[in-house]
C-alpha cells in the first residue's frame, strides 16, 4: 500500500501497518470459542478445522456447493482447502511472489472461479492491490484486475446479475460487472471511509436482493446501499444495531432480512435482523475472528489472531490456527 494522493494506508485489524509496534488499543477477546450458546440437547458440533503452520493467519473463507471450505492466508499468501468431511487441509493455491497477503476469497460457481483479494502491507515498496481470478476446480491463475486508484482490497460479494462487489478499506466500493475486464468505482459514499485519518473503513460486504451491506471497522457501522434501477449506488445509510457492533469485519446473508456479522474486536459471531436492527450473539470468546462461511447449517468462523502478526498483541499466536464451527 502507498500514501498516494492524500489517501492514508488503512489500519489492518484496526491498526496502521506503520504503527504495528504501538501498544494494542483494542479490547480483543483472547479466550477460546464458548459453547454456552448451544443447548445440551443440540446436535454435536463438527470438529474444528486446524490449519497448518505458525504463519497462516486465516483472514477469509468461502464454501462451495460440493462442500469444500477454502481458507485464505493473511500470513502466508496462500489458500488452503478442506474437502467435505475432512479435518486436514490441502494446499489449493500455493504461496507466490505475486500475492503477499490474501484477504477476501469468494467461490463463484456460476463462473467456476475463485475470486481473491491480494494486498501487500509492506511499508517499503508494497505491491499494488489486485482482484485476482483462479479456476475453482484446479486453483490455476486466470487473470488479475488492478484498481484505478490507491486501494486496499478487502472483501467480495456477488449480486443476482452476477456483478462482483469489492470493498476498498480506504473508503470505497468497486464493482466488476459480469463479463467486464476492469473494475469500476461504484460508491465513494463518505460513510465508507473511516472517520479518523489512517482508519480502516469499508470491510465486509454482502448482497441481499437490491441492497448491498457493508461493515465499517473502526466506526462500528453497518451500512446499506440500495442498488438503483439503473444499477448505480444510492446514498449509503447506517443501520442502527442494538446492541452496537464492535469492530465488525465480515458480513454475510443468512436469509431474507437476516445477516451474520463477525465482530473482530468483540470476538463474536452475531446475527442481525435488518428490519429492527436487533443483534443476537451466536458465539462469543472468539480470538479476533475475521470471516464466516456457512456449510450444511454450520457457520465456520476463522479465528484470525491478526494482532500477533501485526505486533499489536504481544507474544506468539495460539496454535494451531483454527476455523471454528457454530451451529445455526
């Protein structure tokens, strides 16, 4: 990332990369995942999924129709795959010089593609961010899409027309129209940017019907942007959520009018009812969770522990890195 045209490099997990030696200022939960939210009569949870290596740091994950889970690595720049029923991962996309950090990953089964956000948090000569496309069956690289302005590619969602929405945590939302060969700026609404210089703005993204939902990390916002009849973005509106979200990261559609939100700072997986903004905790005590994907009625949550790699949490991470199941 670069400080170009007055746009500051954002915080990662709430912290600025140039300040990673600063004391950790966010109250992140370091406990293991609590099972107290589930009845003793509930079906047994699947086993948690352990990831290989001390540098994986899972950031995002996606599920496929055949039951695979694909997990992106912020630390190693690779993607791991868990086959249906497997608890041991295989490498799906190997680390390469072209990808320093993997953030958002999204399985696009209509196009047989895995979309991926590639970023670089190096403070010296970082590589420019890219949206990258891989074959969903083999992991073979297919194409890369550059951003038309300085950006931080974070998360991905598809709408009913098969247009791809991409959050830029510097404060924008891009779109790759179905069949297009370039990204276009879709929304630059002020609510997408953090309210403090160098902050971390637009983060997770989900599409439900004619609305796009975006979380804003530092400002604890959940935003809704209507897709207008001509395909353009309406002004963003902030949804009032009670209790308030704390460090919201990924957001996913669970059903009509219902969202799943990962609260990285609070260490929670939360269900939000859009109509009244009511928030229900589904799991607490997660270790800096970053994303969620649903497979067979189970929400799988990455416990990213990104504070350790960024120097904002003292000491080594708890190993192995895990993807934790939560029954919905």
